[in-house]
C-alpha cells in the first residue's frame, strides 16, 4: 500500500466540502403530529406536545438518543396538552414556552432537568399569552420573539428570560410587521415567518444582546413560514416550510454570512410544522435531526431523519479504540478479542454506508467506499465504542 500526504489531505478535505444527505431513522414512537416542540441536551433530543392525529392536543414527551438512534419515553409535561410551543436548551436544561391549549394562548414557561427527569414551572411571561413564537439562546439568556395572541394578532415583541433570577425583561422589538411561525437559530437569528394574514415573509434579522439592537440580513430566496432553523456546520440552515396554507416545501436554504444558498439537504417530502434539533455528543460528533410535521397531503407524520458531522476531525479527542491500517484502502482490522453486536460505518455526510447486524470477524472490507473520512461505531454489550479512519482512493 502506498500512502501519500496529498491523498491523506484530500481525504480529510471531504469533510469541509461535504454536502450532507438525510438518512431515515427509527420513527418517532408517539402519535404522528405537527407543531410539536423539541430541544437537545448533550446527545439526547426531547420531542413532545403538538396536534396529533385525531385533532387532539398532547403533552407527552419522548427522548431520542442521537448516538444509539433509539427512542424511549420521557416525562410527560405536567400541564394541559398544547401545541405551537417553542423550546430551547440552556445550561443543560430544556425550556418550553407558551403555546396554545384548549383555553387559548399561554404565557407559561417550564424547565426540564434531565438528571431528575422532572419538569418545574418557572415565572410566566408578564404579558399576553402567545403561541407560534420564535426563540433563541444568547449570552446565557432565553429570548422569546413574536408569536400570536388571542384574536389572531401577530406580535413583534422580544422578551428576555434570565434563568438565574427567574425573571423577564422586555427588549427592543423586532423591526417590521408582527410575525409568527418564523425559523430561529443560535446567535439571535430570525428568518421568515408569516404576518397576521398568513402572508409569507422573507426578511431575516439578527439580534445583538449587548447593544439591544437588530441588524438586517439578506432576505430568504423565498418567503416561508412554518419552517425550521438550526445552527449547523458553517452557518444557518432553514429547512422546509410553506409559502401558503396549502403549498409546502421540502427544500432547504443555507446561510454562511454572505447570503443564502439552496442546500442539497432537501427532505424526502415537503413539510410544514416539523421540528429540527442539533445535538452534540462526546467525541466531537454533532447530529442534526428533522421530523414530524404536516406533509403536502395534509397528513401528520411521525418519521424521523438525521445526519451527523464531525467538526475538525483531526482535532477531536482520541477514538475509543484503533483500527489498522489507518489510512486504509482495502480493509480495516479491529483489535484482537473485540466482540460486537453491530458495526456501523458513517460517512462525512452523516449517511450510514455499512451496517452489519451480527458478528462477522475482526476484518471489515472498505474497498468499496469512496475516499474520505469515516466513523466506525460498534455496539457492544456494555454500550458503544467508536473509531475514526481515513479511506484512501
């Protein structure tokens, strides 16, 4: 085998230039629904509330382990069933705000502790109840933006919640018209949404908490509402959404600072009112998930998709074990005595390219894989072990 520095560098560069694809993962085990809420704590994504099949509201929650790709029941919200909540994570706690229950818009704020698996009610927002708000975390605080109050009026208000004092403070309103169902992302980004008459908006803004000011960003290529936003890779991802109450999109836009570009990360089907979540696991792997929502046939969904990416793979913490040779061209070999129940190889786009569901020896062929960086994940009796390797041409 000949190994050149140029080939090795070329393989690593696949990470930086990668356009990821969605992989269909195990379905959400709860009832199919739209307008649910989701937040991430470490490697876990918590998904709950929403309008489920049968036109009934729900307050259940489910936990998804991004690394093992498994679902389990979580603690039900100890409050009325609701939809159109907004959720974020802050200081390893999940926060769920507002929404709409059978009695009307809500101003409640709840926090979730993953250690005790319990919910605690926090100070309610000192304003009118609201739903379909946007939210983001910035400078150790939770921000709630826009939404709809009773009567159908859309707001452009911005409120800051301080978790240390359990108190609220109103900040500078978002410029322009009131809006709801916008996409938000870490760093104070607000994109799209709809006004009170459900006209789609293409405006994008970023909030500066230190100056209490908003800055205008390049507009979306198409006005959308009911889409989902996330901080992902080198910028902001805007996924799916609607241009009116009957026309939904599967495509996504990616914002890198210079403007918006159409992303290759289109969903398998058009969607509105789904949830998106980014989770970070030990070892430097970050997972992006999208699921649920209403599709173009007006059917509620419970499917779940994902992709993963390792930032700066050469700078990550050491693998759980080593494979040889690395880089490899034909096959990799595991350490002597290692026994596994399942072996999975994931490429840099987050797609599972090899899955072996039973033990077949210590040598795994990789000759058929394209050049690039890969993660090998082994499911053991006591958990998971990982190793990273490079496949050369």
